[in-house]
C-alpha cells in the first residue's frame, strides 16, 4: 500500500492556504452532479424500447 502522508499533507496545506472550502467544495459538487447524471443514464438506458 502506498504511503499517503505526502498526499494528505498536500491536501491539508492546500485547504489551509485559501479562505474556506470553496474550491474543494465546488469540485466535490461538480463531480457528484456529473456522477449522478452518468449513473442515471447508465441505469435508464436499460429501459429503452426498440
């Protein structure tokens, strides 16, 4: 298993350098919405009538 200390230190430094969770929160919301759309498309394409 790779050492994750470098990643967590980088994320911690990045999150403390700006004013609040703006960029991270925006990224999480965008990824969540895109993921939900792709999941809905994948599930609903099975109901297509040919």
